[in-house]
């Protein structure tokens, strides 16, 4: 389904507050005070020539001298945007008020018109500068987010590669130590039976061969389920997690209690697989590193989210941080959580166990 993004405009009051915040003068910048000194110099020069009667109301140079204020005002706009342009224009106008009052009506109108033109030009330039600065800032933030996403992707690829190699090593060892050795034993037994002339006496050996082959079949099925549990595809997340918990309880002394609250329903296959892998990794940490005797699995189905929690009564995480192997597993959990756009919480205290909570939004 295609979702159309709608542009939501800010309320007028909020936009006005934002606009006003962008007009606070940069008092700590020396360049700003240099511009204000330039304005003061222009006004003092104007007053001096006016006192010397070189700039009368009828002089063409009278309004031209007012136009010189455009230089510092525009310069402030280019350097500081509205923060510099508006205060500078107001400063120039405030300095000119005594002089404006002392001249004829025509001179006043001309001067006010000049200041209005200067202010409009300054605001136009300042708005353009502020827009470009905001666009540059947005681009910079986007680049930072992109760089962060790239770093996270590289970390995830590294974790995935390490996890694959670790899983391959584990399967290789189990195939060598269990399956391959069992096949060798069965082959030796079969060779001994084939050399015997009295088949009736070989029934115990045939029974052992049969048992060995059954064990091999069970182990191969377990390896297949570890690689991709068919339960997840056939029956769903709950049964797959229940199988995980049952398998762990069978091969260890850890008592596992699984609770389901709410009305269960299927999630997208990708999400179910990610959740399954997170639970699998969490239970793996419980088995290998926690020293726990009890663990609890909770699946809470709400209207908008699925909450999965795995808690144990083990040794907890060290204040110095988890061991390297456990830390790698937690990083894998964190990366899968990001793919789910979920919220991950880890609570742990030394000798009081660890609790991992995953809150997954429905899609």
C-alpha cells in the first residue's frame, strides 16, 4: 500500500514565534558591532555636513546620504540574515529621528520613503539568506543522518557476517563431533555385520545401527530447524518460540515458563523472523552466559504493539559491560530491533538476572 505524505503547516502563531526568534541580534559577534559603528559613522557624517549647510532639504545630496545606510544594512543581512538586517535598519532609523523631525514635511516624506525602501530590500535579502542557511543546515543534518545510517549498515553487515561464521563453525563442530562420528560408528557396525555368517547373532548390532541412524536423523532435523524453523512458516511465531523454549529446556537444566497475553495474530513474515531471531539470541545468552536456573518468556498482544520479554534469574550483566561474545549477541539484537522499528529495553542487575523487553509496532 502506498502512503501519501501530507505536508502539515505550522499554525500562524508558531510560525510568527519562529520568525521572531530569528530576529534576535547576534550581540556576541564583533562583526555585528562593527556594522553598527559604521551606521553611527554615516549618521555623524550626515549631521556634520547638514550643520555646515552642505545638505539642505532641497539638495539632491540630502536623500543620497540617507541611501548610504543601505550599505551596512544589506551587509548585515548578508552576514546575519534577519538577525542582523532588522536591528541595523532600526538603529539607523532611530539615529535619524532627531534630524527627520527638524526638517520640512517634504524632506520627512522623502527620508521615510528612503528608509522604507532600505527596510524592504534588507528583509528581502535577509529572508533569502536565512532560507539558504536553513537549507544548508537541513542538508548537513541529512548528510549526518545518512552517514550514521551508513555506519549502522556497516556494523550490521559486520555482525551478520560474524554471526554467519559463528553459526557455520558451530554446525561444523556438531556435524563433525556428532553426526559424522555416528555415521563412522554405523559404518563400522555395518561392515562387521556384512562379514558375519550368522545374521541371527548380529541382531544387537543391527539394533545399535538402527538407533544410531535414528539419532543422526534427529540431529539433522535439529540443524535444519536451527537454520530455518519450518514451524515459523507453518504455524507462526508463538509455536516457533515455544519450540525454542522447549528445545532449550530439554538440553539444559533451565526451567522456562512461557506466557501469552491478549489475542494472538500473525505478523508479516519478515517481522516474525526478526522477532524469532531476537528471542533465539536472547535464549542463547541465557543458556551460555547467565548461569540461570529459571527463565520467563512473555508475549503480550496489544491493539497496536506486540511486547516480547525474556527474563532470567542469572548473574546479570557486569557494570563494566557484557563479555565480548554476549556483547556481540546484544549488538545483533539491537540491529534487528532497528529493522523492526521497535523499542528495545535491557534491565540487568548483578546476581539478580537480566530482562530484555522488545516492543514491536504492528504494520
